[in-house]
């Protein structure tokens, strides 16, 4: 498609550089910006520059934060002995929104995926080992990575580098979703939910 | 969802202000920006500010342009007697990409839609009338608006304001798409394609 303006062309190209945004969608989004007041477009654009200039990765858990340490790592009310290992900030936000977890986090920044050229050194795995060996007092790691080949590989790698350190490792429970009809659950999940069945008393106590 | 940073919150809010972008998608897009170098984020953001500062609506046809008059209106090689009336720049781009049209355009900026509070005065209809009455030498208008209630209303309004001016009005042909199987065409389109059938010789000459 041919554009009548090099400024539209440039803006569309930038918008289409975002993941999952094609050129047609990009044009639609750019045209919606053209219709706005200049001050609103300034605010739109500056929000991304401000973000990039002020955002830090927390020095401890690599969560995104306005400060050097994130609000979860500095919260004295949270259990420092339990660390939930996740891929990125979206997982932290999803877990936080459940309000069921009072420990801290460690963000790896992804998972081991040789196909995408992501090895252990691209992730915050050494930093995780350092944390566990430090005087933070960590006793348990909850591995909350995706249930995929890459997630499993990463879990295995973590279990190896922490072998013999007396750290309790667990993964989040996999099973049929609460409120899901059995007939709509996929076979692998349903099979796993039978293998990993929980004693009835426990389920009763929770509900 | 709770964000650990007010800068992320602000950026997500701005991203989610774009049409069709929800907060989850906005967060994904914003996180992809966080991963980029600062210079790239600057270039991303500045492309929208530059666009807004430099873009004009062509004084004649209201197409978006870097100059006061767009490249189509200033192209002496195009037929000034024929004007294609469209809703917005995306229609111009779609028609231009066919390379079948050598006339000029007039962008209304939408179509009459009382439900959305868009009346004739919100559109460039007066400007269209002025152009037709001016010494531009316009003899034909091709109405290329959507085949919807609003498009038909707008077509009817245009036919009324130009009544008795000796201007030839036409609409683009509606019918079964080239390469479409008849059985998959919708009834209304197929019905119209029979009512608006074209002589066989003409079809032969074109193919």
C-alpha cells in the first residue's frame, strides 16, 4: 500500500513494529492518532519515553519497578523464605491478582528455548542461584513456568543447579480449571488431574 | 490488574486508548517497548509527534498530505473532471492500489450517521459542493461509500445538494467478487449482481 505522506509511512512502520500489529491495523491506529489534538498525541508519545527512562529492573527479583528495588521485595510483610519463579511481569501480575500468594518472586525474563536461541545465560538463572545461596533465607521455590517443553526444561535446569542445597521445590498445580466441565478439559490436563489427585479432606477444607 | 510501576500504568493507559486495543494487549505491547533500546523507543514515540506536527489535510480534497495540497491534487496527469467521493484515506489507498483510477478524490471524513451524531455539517459536504460549483471543471462524481444505510443516506444527500447542476453521478459496481464462487456470495450481493448485469461484450472486452 502506498501512502501519500512520508510521516504516515514512518508512523505506520513504527506502529507495525509492535508484536502482533500488522500494517493494516497499524494504519488504523495511526489514523486515530491523527484525529487527536496535538497535546494528546504528545502525551501518548511521551508516556513511552518516560517509561523507558524511568523504569528499572528490580535488583533482587528483576521485576519492573520505578525504584531500584520493587515494592514486593521491599514489603516486610511478605514471606522472604518462599520465592515464586516466573517468566515475566505478566505472570507476577496474574498471581498478585489472585491475592493467594504472600511470598516473593524471581523473574527469569523467559524460559530456556534453544529453538529461539535462549539458553540459561540469557535468563536470570545465575542470579536465582546467587539469591538462594545468599543470606536471604530462602527455603522454598515455587516453579510457576508454562507447562511446555521449554518450561519443563527450565524447571529441570533449576532443579539441577540447586541440587543438594536443601531447597524445597514445587510447581503450581496442573488440573481441570475450577468451574470447567470435565468434557471440555483437554486429555492431557484431565489425565494429569487424575494422576495428581488431592485427598478429598483437603479439597473440602479449601472450598 | 495491578502494576508495580506508575510509568507502566501510564503507558498501558495510553496504548489502550487506541481503538481495538484492550488493556491486556496494551500491556504486551508496552512490555515489548521496555525491552527495546532507548533510542528505538525515542524513534517510536517521535514518529507520532512528527506525524501530528507535519501532517495536513489537503486544502482541496482533504486527503492527508505532507503539503498543503496532496500529491494527487497537484498531479497534472490526472483527470480533474472526475472526482471519486470516499470516506477516508484508507479508501483512497485501496483505490490507488488498483491502479485503475486516474481521476481525483474528495474525502468526506466519514458518512452521515445520525446514530453516531454525524450529520452533514460534520463532513466535507459543503466543501464538495463548492468544488463542484467552482472552476475546477468537474463533470462526474463517483460515489464510493460503503454499501450501508449510512452510505446510501450520504449518497442521497449528495445527489440532492447537486441536483440540477448537470453533474454525472455514479456509484462503484456492486456484485459478486472476481474469483468468488456463486454459492458463497451473499443473497443481497448476488441479487444485485443480477439486477445490475453488464452486457457480455463489455465483460469480454475487459478480461
